[in-house]
């Protein structure tokens, strides 16, 4: 009782993953970035790509991982790329600035507490000496 399909093959062959060359990625990125606002989606549809592809490729390009000819200084791709910071780098810088501010605030607070402690000790000493001194005599 072997139930096999006519033709003896799987109903749907497993699709293969597409592989894109660095040159293709750079060309499509340039075309997408230079397209007018309403036509960016047309580039994606024409090539069968998702916006996540371009986001990933742009990040790779910006860190220098995508080079068309294998050299890092590929000026033919119109490298107008200032080194963009990743979200993690931006957050790290923000947290470092916040940490520095909090450290400075903590230092000021500790100094203020030290001064208050010394003032409290001085006032207690003055209070004790005033209690121990005999009252002034009237002559």
C-alpha cells in the first residue's frame, strides 16, 4: 500500500536561497537611494527584494564590509558615506554621557554630605561647650 505521487517526486521542490554579489548589492543600494520618494518601492518590487535586505546591505556598506572590487577605498560607487553609527553605538554614547553626569552629581553630593557632617560636628561641639560653661556672673 505505497501511496506515491504520480511522477515519483516531491510535491514541491525545496526553494534555493538567493545569493547576491557585492556589486549587485551596491548597484541596487545606489539605485534605491537615488530613486524619488514614490519610486523606491518599485525598485524593490522589480528586484523581488524586501526593505530589510537594503537596510542590512546599507549597514554592511557603511562599515566597509561591502566592497565592489575588494578594495576599501572604492570611489567608483560614489562613496558619500559618512561613518554612520549603529543604534547600539548611539545608545552607548548616550549612556556614557549620562554616566559621566551622574558620576559628577555623586561627587558633588558626597562633598556636600562631608561638609554637612563637619558642620554638624562643629555645632555639637559648640553646643556641648556652651552646656559645660558656667553661666556668666553678674557683678
